[in-house]
């Protein structure tokens, strides 16, 4: 009986959750805006695909040469920092700082 109550409660929560959400509208530029505010278009109105394409900012397809050089320099500096790190494998006794009780074990 308990699994049925749990399943019914979960189904009721899922089914009523979307009914509580308010609809969103778009403004004249196609941006999402709260319905009922100044500049909001009617519920369900959207820009035509042609208008959306015209208002979409042009994004370059490939990074510029300057951006590529900057990226290579940043990656090179990161690899250089990793290469300059001291060797540490953690197996030697001198690799670690003295811990509590180390003096007791040596005596």
C-alpha cells in the first residue's frame, strides 16, 4: 500500500507542477520577457526565422590568429610551470614533513 501512496504522490506532483508555472512572452527583439510587462508581445508570439537570423549577431566561425597565439602561449606557460615543479614521488622519508608521533616511532 505504501508504494502506491508514494507513486501517486510523485505522479500528482509531476502533473501539477507544470500547471503552476507562468507563461513567458517575448519582446519585439525576440528576448524572453515576463508577460504583462510593457513591451511584451502576446503569449505564443515568436519572431519569424528570417527576423531571428537578421537580429542574430554574426559570430566568427574560427578564432583569429591573435587568439590562437594567445592560446598557445597560455598552454605553453602552463606546461612550463608543470615542468618546473620539483620531483616528488612521496616514497622517501624526507619527502614528507614531520608528523605527530614520528619521534616516538624512531626511538
